[in-house]
């Protein structure tokens, strides 16, 4: 499992102000905390970066390359900004453009940058006409449209990271299962295979703050069992990082780690949730199981689902 650290993003008010004011001290401190978690990529989410924010990506990239050799995920809707960042990074071929979708013009313009720098690309299984399809097979159709174009341009499937797009469980509960189904289908449908990724925090967006880490952790384990290759994550969630290592090594460290490993194996084997055994007297195990019930649409979500 490869990880993209999401912790530098313009959605954060303090980060937005630091970018606007070119506060290098703030940015370096934020980057250093992420670097210490050793992600595979650092995501630089600067939004459209227009007006007062123009030039932000190049400025950020210059700071990053002075601090680390960790590759970057260039996250902006402004391709000129992404181009300026890739142009000054030492190893642009190791980086990712985040992101494109199946819209013809957007895809073509983004692929031009991929070809220019030989980097990888995150592709969203959506377009402006359909939005995010409700059904996994429709998302797969859009993935085929994208690969048809990228293959015609000579881009290897290993450079493509498809994002099935997760909707918040508190808003569209059935869609968590559709996202998992899409990951499976993406991993089974292409030869050579494509890669997959998700914006993990989306699944818990809008949920109470105290529930979000658990929802994120359980969903990631379920997605890993479906063949997920990478994820955009909160790299400051030490428990999440620990659980990933536990699942990958299949070596439990706590009483509840066996529940996570069980969920992973269940998804790998296409089994049902009732195949999972857990200790009903262990609160952590019960909470993990209840969260899996919600994410697999076996029980109806409410903000108090852990108390029921």
C-alpha cells in the first residue's frame, strides 16, 4: 500500500493563509511533520491557484525539493500551476498529477503534461455530464474511456491511478459498497493492470469528528482487501499507519488487530460479514465490526451507530 500524504491542503484555513502570505516557516514546519511519516508522495493541494495564489505551486515545489526527495502529487485544477511545479522538481517522472476525469478536453490537456514529464496520473471515474455515476459498472465504463485514450498516446497502465470516488457514508451510505465494488472491477478488468487510489477522508466527511478516524481506518482495510494500491490519507493518523502495517504483515499487535485482519481476508475471499469472529466484550473489536456493518450497508448509518 502506497500512501499520499494529504496534510498540505488549501481547505485548511491556516494553510490557505500561509500560502497566500508565502509564510515559508509555517509551510516548512507542516512539510517536515509529513516527511517524518515517510509517505510515498506528498500531495500539494492548492486549489485553482488563481489571482493572489498564482505561482503557488512553483514556490511550494522549490521548498519541498530543498527538504526531501519524496515525490510529489501535484493537486490543482490549474494545469499551468502543475506544469510550473513539475518543471522545477528534480525527478518529475516519479510524481503524480492529481487529477483528470473522462471529459475529453480535460483528459487531453492533462495527458499532454503526463507525456511531457513521464509522470503518473490520477483519473477520476466521472465526467461533467454524468457526475459521479451511482453504479460501479458505469464508473468502470468511464475508466475504459480514459484508458482507451491514454493507450492511444502510449501511456502504460501502470502510470494510471483510478479513483472510484467515495461519497460520504453519512450522505450516500450505499455508495461505500459501490466504491469497493469499483476497486475490485478496476483491478480485474485491465491487462496490463491499472493502479487504484482513493481520497480516504471523503468516506467520513460530514460525520462527527470523533467517528471519522475509525470510519477511515475500517474503510481502508476493506478497500485493501479489494486490491487497493494506494490512498490519499491523513499521515498524522498514527493508528491508521500502524494498522496498514499490521494488515500488510498479517501480524497483530493488539487484541483488536485480528478483527482488522479478518475484515481484510474476508474482502479478499469474497466472504460475508458473518464470517468474522470477534470478542463481543472487547469494545474496540465491537466498534470495528459495527463500522464494517455500516460501510458494507448491513446496518443503517446514524451518528450514534456505535451506541446502538
